[in-house]
C-alpha cells in the first residue's frame, strides 16, 4: 500500500485546491465577533440635536435594523432603496448611524434620497463603529427583540444578497 | 540471500522515511509556532476589526494591502509616510526606504512590517507588482466603487 | 487571415494529437508495426503545425494586428521590434502557445533522435506526449485562444510597460518553459515504462540526457530570473521566496534529485521505483507551478492576471495527468524488483542521502508555499510565509548535503571505506578551512553561520579539486584522461561551491546605506565613499529621467562611476528606477536614486555587495557542467557521469 502514498498525498492537495477555488470564499469578510451578543453600550448625538444610546436598539418590541452609512459613501447610495423598502414593511425599527459624516451632508443625503430611519445617530469619530467592529460603510446589523445581534451584513444590501442572506435571518425572527 | 536483501531494503526505507519525516516535522513545528516566518495578510478594515477585538498586538508581523490614499504621501528625509485605505478603513504607514517604481497615490501596494503601539504601522518593505494590470491580488478593495468618491477620506 | 490560419493549425494539431495519443497504444496491442511507426510522423507533424500557429501569432505582433485581442492588449506600435516579438509570450495566451510549441518540439526531438530506443518504448513515449499536447491544446482553444478577434480593432495597442521591456525578462520565460516542458519527456518515459511494467537500467540511461537538458534550461531560467530581479527591480535582492519563484525552484530540485538517482539505477539497477516516481514528480511540480501561477489560488506579487475558469481547467488537467500517473505508479511499482545491493557507506549510499535531503527540501518548500492555503482552509486566516522559514529550511538541509557532497564522489560503488576518501580529501579540505577562517578573521568576524558557509563553500571547492587527483600516477595525465561526463560533474559541483560562497559572502558582508545626498556630498559605504557628483534631468528616446552621477572612491582613487536613473515614461505613465551598478569580481557597487525630498536633496540607496558575481559564475559553471556532460558520447552508450547537485538557495532580503 505504501506505493499509493504519493497518489493519496496528491489527491489531498488537489482537494485542497478545489475547495479553495470552488468555495464562495470572500476572504476579506470577517464574521463579526458580536453575533450572538448584546448590543454594546454607547451614547451618541442624534441628527436632530438630541442624544441617544444603546436603548434605541434594545427592547423595542420589534427587531431593529441598524445601518452604518455616510453621504460620501457611494455603495450606501446604491443600497438606499433597499432600506426604504425595508422601512415600508413597518415590522422593523430602522436606525441609521452616520459614519464619519458631516451633519449637513447627512441631512442633504437623506433629503435627496428619502429618510428610512426612525432616528439617525451621528458617529463622527467612528468610535461606535469600532465598538460594533464595523470595517466601513455601509454595514448593517440585525438585532432581535431582546437586543441580541443576530446578523451582520457586510457591504451594500443590493441584488440577490437580500433574498439569500437577509431574508432567512428575518424569517428566523418570525418576520415574513 | 533474499532475506538479507529484504532486510537491507527495509532498513534503508525506514532510515530514509524517518529522516525525511523528522526534517519535515521540525519545519512544520517551526511554521506552526510562527515567529518571524509568518505574517498575516490584512486589509485596513481587517486591521480595525482585529484591533477592536484585541487580536492585533504591538510587535505582530503583518502584511497590509490596499490602495495608497490620494494626497496622503509625505516625506521627511528618507522616511515616507502614507495612508493605505481599502475605502472603508485606513492605516497610516511609515516606511524608511526607497519606494518601488510603481508606487503611486491611488494605486495598490502590499506592505510588510510590524504593528506598533498606538495604531501605527512601520513597514519594512513595500512591494509592488510588475504587471501591466496593476492590482496585486489582495490590494483591490472589496468595494472599489467607494474609492472613487473624493470625500471618502473625511474629515 | 493569418490569425485564422494559426487557429486552424491549432485545431488540426489537436486532431493529430488525439490520434497520436490513442492509435499507438492500439497498434502496440495488435502488434501492428506499421501503425506504431506512425507515431513518429505524427509527432513531427504536430510540431510543424504548432510552429505555423506560433509564427502566425508572431507575425500578428510584428505588424501590430490589433484586431487580435491579445495583440491589442499586450502590444503597441511604438514598441521596439525585439519587444514586439518577445511580447508574443509575455502574456497568458501567448505563453501557453509557447509551452505547447516546446512540448511538441521535444516530442519531435524524441521522434527524430530516438532511433536507438526500443520501438515499443518510443511509441508509448510519443503517445503520452501527444496526450499532454491534447490537454494543453484544449486549454488554449477552450479558455485562452490567442487568435480571438475583436469586433472593432482599436487603433493603438495597450501594452507598452517599459518595466517589461527587458531582455532578461524576455528570455526568462522561454528558458524556464524549456526546462518545465523538458521534464515532460522524463514523465512520458516513466508512464510508458509503467504501462509496460518494464523498467531497466537502460531506461535510466535514456531518461538522463533529457532530464539533463531540462535541468540545464531550468538552471539558466532561474538564474536569469534572479538576475532580472537583481538588476531591474532595484531592491538589491535577487530571490524573494515568492510562490512563483518557488514554483520554478521545486521542479529544479526534483530534477536534480532525478539526475542523481538515475545514476544509481543505471549503474546498479537499484532505486528503480524511486527513480520512476521522481520522474513523475518532477513534471508534476512543473504543472503545479503553472497552476499556482495562473489560478490565483495563491497570492503572489508576480501572478498573471487570474481567472477561476482557467484555474479549474488546469486543476482538472493536473488531477487527471498527475493523479492518473501516480495511481498507475501505485499499481505497477510493486513489480519493479529492486536490484543491486549496497552498503550504507558507498557511492549509492551517498546518492541516496542526496535524494533524501533533496526530497525533504522539496517537501519543505512545498509546505512553505502551500501553508498559507492550508491555514486559510482551516481557520480563514490569510498569512504569508516569509524568508526566515525558507532560509532555515535551506540551512538545515543544505549543510549536510554539502558535507556529503565533499566525500560522495570519492566513494566506490557497493561498499566503500570512508576513511580512504577522507585521507584523500584531508589536505585539500584543511587548506580550504584555513582559507575560510583567515577570510573570516580578516573581515573581523560576523555571524557563526557566515563562517560555516565559508567553510562549506571553500571546503566543497577544495574537495571537488581534490577528487580529480588520481590515487597514483601523474595528476595532469589523469586530468587529460577524464571523461567529459566526469568533467561535467566536477564543473557542476564546483559551480555549486562558488554559488554557496556567493550567497554567503554577499548576504553576510553587504553594506547598505539609505540616506539623502545633495550634489557634492558623499557618504561612506563599507570601505568606499559614494559621492553624488551631479544630478540632472535627461531626455531619453521615449522617457524623461532624472539621472545621477555617483562616483565611488576608495582611499581617494576613483573605483567606479555609477549612473542610476529615475525614469518617467509617458505612455503609459510609468516610473522605473534604473539602478547604477558596477559589477566587479570582488563586489558589486549598486546605487538607486529615489525622490527629491527637499530642495536639492535626493534620497539614495547605496550598496556595496561583495562577491555577488559568485551567484552568476556558480550558475554558469553548473550550466557549463551540464553541457559538457551532455556532450559525452558515453552518455548514450554506456556509463554517464554524475553531475549536478542542488544549489543552496538564497537568503532573499525583501524590499
């Protein structure tokens, strides 16, 4: 049997290559360590001059969708219609966090494209984004009724990623 | 005679295989233990995520790939400082040395070096690729369209 | 039209190759001598057709026929003619066509010069070669057709990257391909022998010249690549342990091991199954290299533009060809009865040690190259394995190899007395060690490994010389009587010694200074003083440049004048840095200029690199040794010599 050792070793190597090439891997996509944990504590100014903290994301009776966006971010523009559609469903609390953005720019952006958010928080320094492990805008988190982070969407929510990824997560929370 | 032959063959085989196996075991252990031989390949977003998670410590050796942020290159004597971005996060890089020919703002580079305390990165090498289509694997951001926006390096 | 001609030629070749891959086996089964003989004609015909296709593509590049996609993407009317031609294989499609051209060339060579081979073996070998041609042609025609037309031909081509317009880079791929593809002959011989279950010492004698030829080209190709990196990239290094470099180094190591084990097989009828396996593995590494470079599965700074579809095709081909041959090996190898007995201390024993160390070394390089992939599959981390790992592996494995190499050629077959060999070597090696120690001391020491490297290098050189000394009688007379194959061994082993010295000395005693200079200012680099005499703009043919004049002085006397440039090309906008290098026997003086950092101050990188020349001389000696050995008529008829040992590979400093 030792005569087959080279063949077996080779097959293992080919299998490794095949797995690496065929798997739908996006090596840059890191699973958020926050999944399954509660929302981190934070406090931020809101766009209309108030202050809000992690409470707006917890125990709202409905699941919460938090979207990190910015007016300067082109993919955010691309996914905006998706957010508008999600807001129109009415069974989600929509929260926006403006990431490293000037308040004036944020307002102009939302005036132009419509505002899907119940409340918009301003994270000008990006500190809260770091708390969430956000690697950049846009990024979206789905939080269940208990305030636990269930899902993290990396990059714009466009095309079939909604049907393939977000929809099952919503279903898991009992939403159609 | 046949017995002797078989025994000799067997001894040779055992010695060869064990020697080769020993050598490879030593090398595998070396790889697994890491040290200077290994460096993680990261993009700026990964760096922020790892720093946030406490996975990246001062003294860790990493390879950092991304685009050179426009307008970020400054020089002081032989030290060049520039920002690498993947259009989602940025890392400031210090490099003492001559930059490769194709180093240019807005283009892809791979740098290798040591992560420092306080979020700085000191590169010991800056690599560029000698291909016509200048986007080394791993340097292209995942959302390249974001990079076209001039204000993406706000504030 | 000429593009369609080339395309048609390729399709016709595919059909002939399909015939060539099947008919001969059927003819052998039926014992039909007439059809068996057709294999030779088919091989020659395939070669001529691929030459036609290659000529057609070359013509398209020369006349800048931008209606071909490949030409539009990779050429430009303003390119010098030479680089238009070398541009033919400077891209994925063209380089594959070159690969097939060389593959059919080797088939044709076997067909024409293989008259002394048994008909049955030759027929099988050519059939296996044809099968390889089928695989590569399918790859070309299905995924990478160089004759693809564009609907609208652009007025001007895209490719004018000046960095790629370099003669070293232009010759490097064909050389390597000749080496890679040359190993296909050893592979085909091995498969043919396994099919018939008939492996004789004569088989080893037929395989060796082909392996030697492939080895020659691989050695030359790797040396050219290293030279290009050293002279053109301006990083001062010449080996970076990049996956692409490893991809060429692994087949070289396997071929080196094969050359040595084939000697044992030929002379002593031993190590049969191992030698056959090496012949399969050497070519497997060639294909693996192609796969790694083109599939994008590994991240490399050199990688060709990658394409998953192409990657999967090569992977499937690799699995079929290598997997199939290794399974065939598993089924048949048991039948290869081991031959001559030998004791541990003997020529055979030394060659076995050589093979164990080389095989472990290949394993180590493979491990280091694939480790990032394994780790990513396991936990998703992306890492790269750096020079320290490879350097450690090299040191660990090459030290015993070099020591064994000193005594090996003096041992007799079957059983030897180590003491006798040592007695012959002692005066030479002791002298060498004294030289090494003196040199180390004169240089005021350094790392222990430097002393070890010097001792091994000088020791091997002395041992190689000592080996030529006869037990009795006049030395000169013995030299005159030496066979060419023996000279080949001496030269190649001597080349290795020089290479080891080159690596050791240049790595240990290089002085590097990174600083800024203004005109008239100077800086000390080792024993030399580099002075920036003048820096001024300069206009070239198709570029503008900042050109510096750096004068190197030693104790007040001018040693060399260096003219580094920083060039800016307009189309496409590219900057290249031309290092100013004075290549001298004792040391290379090397200067690169960078940016202007402040008014009139320029950043410069200056090196004094002692004995880099040893690298090129060492490689040249190895190639020369291979050529001399190949010219030995006995290689075909009786006993060949035992050339070549591996090169310890470099400590490539990155950046």
